[in-house]
């Protein structure tokens, strides 16, 4: 009997292994793609589909992971996005989830459950537990899961000249979208070091989704061998090629650089002290026949003319300030900001204890007795002084920025907005384009706006707007209410869907 403990130990060690072997899911599909841009390798994309048993019901769990590493404004930057669907063998989606990087230590994790014609989304914490942040979006029962989409043309062979529409959940739009596939003809296509005869298929989203179209090449079995999309915002054309796991996951040193000023300008703008105080520009956006509806108007930015090709804007260095007595005389009582501009939400966490503490620290002694304009000035100065610049942070929430005290314009803007709300000042964040004198073009920028004396006024903690005078264009402003995914900001996607050009008509 002296060997009994050893036998029991052996059985205990073997039992879990046997159970795992019996429960090991059946892998239906596993594919790897290497992602490249003109400057070199970007990363890889991996799809894995397997059969799972959920309470006696056979389902298919498909995971799609996309990893990229490149140089963002010269700094190394890595991002990983993961999407998963749980679907029936016929492609009907039961649940879905996705996650994206928000900062070095923060990921946005969202789980969605299909309930009839609604998709109930919930943000999960780091332990995978539901949080208070939820959203309900429409659901289309005809939407297919990731595996059904992946295998569609293998089960339904594409024929040249036909058009196919497939519906599925899109992470960027955060809703179901229909993708239209136009099947063209076979052509000799470069795949790695050789050319292959493949069927060309062009895929596009509904126009109002403002998402980049994709070209795919299928082999004789209907499998996607190559994909290509043009992203004028980041680094131009990106290609994904079907390959082995070893090639896709091979380590590399990022060499691809993003475009720091992707919006072209016809001639340089001379930035100097107090100038330009006024600009007149003509903005065109390829593929958009109503560009005038993209840009917001206020006292600083006015639309002078617009047609289906371009919009002409007048830009001032400062928004004219209308004294409250004059507002009352001419317009009646000053407008008030809505409650959503004072309330805490997922990105602008103004009720976070640390955010509140930092806001009070910024105001200093007797801060609660200071005028709103002075409070805003002190918050701007505090954020600009305390937050370290770091382009490795994609889009962190205000409470995360309060803990890390690092980030770029989006992090500074979120934290300043949250701190303003924490001391009773209505705030929002604005997205637009700022002139980059070094690269002689316009690039994206985010800043805070605060509501003072009946008007929305810019509060840029980075200080960039103060230096540019009139050389920036506002696209849209957001309270961030009910926004769970930064890619939901449609105007931002729209601004960079097609190539944008800015023509300087007049500068003063």
C-alpha cells in the first residue's frame, strides 16, 4: 500500500488531461495573414473558428485578432484589436465581443448579447465582469457571424459579374452593416514572391458608414488569399496576404511611419505671432459630394459657400466674445449647456475620485470661490504642466489619464474636460484639423471646449491652438454621452475616408 499515494497522484494528474482531451474543441478554420504597407511589415491577422458546446447546444466560436506595430509621430506604437462571435452552424449570431487598446494598461472590452432585434452591449472590467456602461443598438437577424462570413464564398462560389450583399457586425461602426461585394474577373495577382491567377472582388460599405473599401482576391475554392485597402490617414495602401503562422508572427522592427499631416495644403501657411488672424480656405474631400455638412459652425468658423465638390470656410483666430448684457439685449437670456455636458460618462469620468482630487488641486486654495473662467484657465495650465506627452496612448479614459498622467492631445482633452465638469463647468471635446508647419499640411487634433458666459470656447491643454491662431478647422464636438467606442464618432471617420485637400484662398 505504500505506493497508493503515488497512484492517486498519478490519477489526479492524468484525469484533467483526459478530460481536456475529450473536451478539446474541434477546429473548423485557422488562417494567418501577414499585414504590410509600403514601408514594410505592419503585423498579422489571425482567425480561428472552433466548435463549442454551450449547454448542450453546438455553436461556433470564431476569434479574429489583428495586431499592428508602426511608428506613430516617430514613436514606436503597437495596437491589437480582437473580435469574437458565437454563432449557430447556420451563421446566426448569439453573442459577440470585441476589445481594443485604449492605453498601455487599459483595454476596452465589450460583450454583446443578441435579443431579438436588439444588441445589448456592456463594457467589462479587467476581470470580465459587467460595468455600469451599457448601450443598446439595433440588430439585424440576417447578420452573419465571423465564421459564416469567412467561409461564405467557399459555400457560395462567386461568379464574375454578380453582386453579393453580406451583413455583419462592424466594430468601427458599432452596429450591423451591409457589405456589398462586386465580383469582377480573374487576374494575375502578386502574392508574395509569385503571381497567381485569382478572382478579384471589390467590397464596400454603405456610404454613410464612411469606411474604407477593400479589394480581395479569391482562389478557386473561394478562399481569400489577399486583401488590400487604402488608408490615406495612416500610411496609404495596406495589404494582407495569406501565409503560415511562422511568417505571420515572425518578429520585426517597425519601420512603417504614419502620416503626421495627412491633409494636403496647396501652399504653406505662415505662422507667426498674432498671424494669421483670419483665413479663408476651400476644403475638398474625395468621394464626398456634400462636404459642407462635415464642418461645424460657430462665431470663429463660418461656411461661406458649399457645393458638391468643396466647402469654403472663414476661420478666425478667436471667437468673438459677446458680453452677457449684449446677449441678453440682442438674443435674450444666454443659452445654457445641457445636462450631458456636466454628467460623467465612460470617457469623461468626472465623478472619479482622483479626477475630482486633481481638479481641486489645480484650483488651489479657495478654488470653489473662483470665477468659472479662472477655474478653466487653472485646469488648462495644470493639465499642460502635469501630463507627459506620449504618442503610444490611443484613446484613454479620463480616469486612466489621471492615474498615468501621460498621453497626447486626446488624453489631455479628456482629462481637462472631466476636471472641468468636476468643478461645475460644462465641457465637451472637439475634433478637428490643425496646421502642421513642419510637415506643411493639416493633421487631426482633439481639444476641450468649455461653456462660459453663454458660449462654447476652446480650452486646449496642449497649447497648440494658441500658437496657430486661425490655422485650425473644427469638425465636430462631442459630450461623449453613450459613446463606448471612439470609432463611433462618425465625423472623424468621415474626415479621413477619402483624401482631403485644403486650398488657402486668403490669409491675413
